């Protein structure tokens, strides 16, 4: 706080005091009282000004803080808010893909040694989805394009899983893993379809692919391994794509 400085008494004021007809000891006391009152008044004025300056100075950081908050509020209000419904659907796909990923690893039911032997055989399914999961593809992906592609891939795998379930059953191999994966893929397809309708996009039509005839258990195992590997790639790519869409939509982190 600044020290209080008093300006010299006004010359006219003391001229007035000296010109009065008050004389003697009592007169000097009266003059002293009047002079003291004047000085006290001046002190009050300066104290008031000093306090006012001090209050403004002390509140300056808080005023600046409020101005910054107001500016941030204006900027945030001008930004697009996230679509609650779309964010909810995107968020529900992640656990579905995690479940599907676990099921895909069980499609063939082989040990690691058996898997190495069967996987070395020639693959025969040419109509499985060809997934491009490069950094350039992700950076340029858009909502409508990504959702449509996800739906098309999900439908294709749905057809392959239904076919694999029948093929394994025909050669007396367990078909429960393929059946479970097919049911999970159907749920994912339904959410993807709802997402497309949410943004007023046409649902792509995926034609039913042609499948080879399975005559032996070994062939069924070959196809099981091949579909399993491609399905795992799809799950990882789909999760990454959905995370990218969530960032684009400013969805809250889960």
C-alpha cells in the first residue's frame, strides 16, 4: 500500500485563520482545531483514493480470469457439439468387436502346432474382404465412407460365417464357434445399419458370394483358419476406425 502524502495547506485557508479576530490562548486552540480538521479531511480524501486504487489493483487478476473464461465459453459454444446418439452407437461397437475377436480365435479349434500345419496350406477363399488399414487410409477416412465400408465387411463376414457353420457341420466338425461368431456379427451389423440410417445414408447391399464345396474335414479346417485370420484383421481395423470416428465426432472418452 502506498504512503499517504498530504499537499501543503492552502494559503488562502491560513490567511483566513490569521485574519480572524480570535486572540489569546483560546484563539490559538480554535485555530489548531480548525487546521486539524482540515488536515483530517484531506487525509480521508487521499485514503479513499488509495483504497479505491488498491481494490482495483487487487481485483485485476480476477477480472482478467473472468474475461478469459468468457472468451473460452464463446469459443466452445461456437464449436459443434457431439452427437449423443451416434456416440452411443459407436461406443457400443467396441465391446462387440472385442467379443467377436475372441470368438474368431476359436473358429478352428486347433492347437498351435496344428494351426501351423494347416495354415501352411494354400488358401482358397478369394471373396473375403480386402481390408486396407494404412495410416493414409485412416487419415482420409470420413464418417459416411467408414460406416458404409464397415457394414459391407460385416455383411460379407456374416455370409462366410453362416457358410462355415454349415460346412463344418457337414463334415462332423463342431460348429458352435462359427455359430456364436455369426450371431455376434449380426448384432454388429444391426448397429452399423442403425448408424447409417442415423446420418441418412443408404444401407449398402452386399451380394451373396459364391463358396466352394467342402468335401473333407481338412478343407473345412483350412477355411476355418483362413476366415479366422481375416476376421481378426477386420476386428482390429474396425476398432481403430471407430476410435477415429469417435474423435471426429468429439465423443466423450469411455
